[in-house]
């Protein structure tokens, strides 16, 4: 999290899915112990999309991605999203 004094909107891109990565990594580390070196796969299915990520001792960052054909060049967690959530239907 960022203090309000240093917050920038460009750094909040995909902050919702990023919160999920932080949440599952911290929860799993509390269960397994902070010294665990097991990598963790995160699977976060919502109503319309599913986010998949990996945590291996530290957060995995990427610096460029493309979303809906728009290139985004900003540091962010490596999260892959597919448009298929629990409420999605294929006709």
C-alpha cells in the first residue's frame, strides 16, 4: 500500500487483483510459516473474470502489459486475467 502523500493513479492500475495477490500470499505464509519456500498459485474467480498469479517468496513484477489492445508501461504484479468468471456464459 502507498501512503496518500505518494499515491499516483498510474500506480493503482489493477489494484483490485493486486490486493488479491497480497491477501493470498500473506494468508498462506501465516499458515505455512514465514520461512516456507513453497511457491503459491493464486486463483481468484469473480463473476465475469478469473485472475491467476504466482507468488514465490517475493512478488513477481512485470513492467509492460497490454489490456484490451492498450499498452500499459508501469510496474505491476504479474497477474493473468481471462474473461471467464463464475457468472460467465457462452452462447
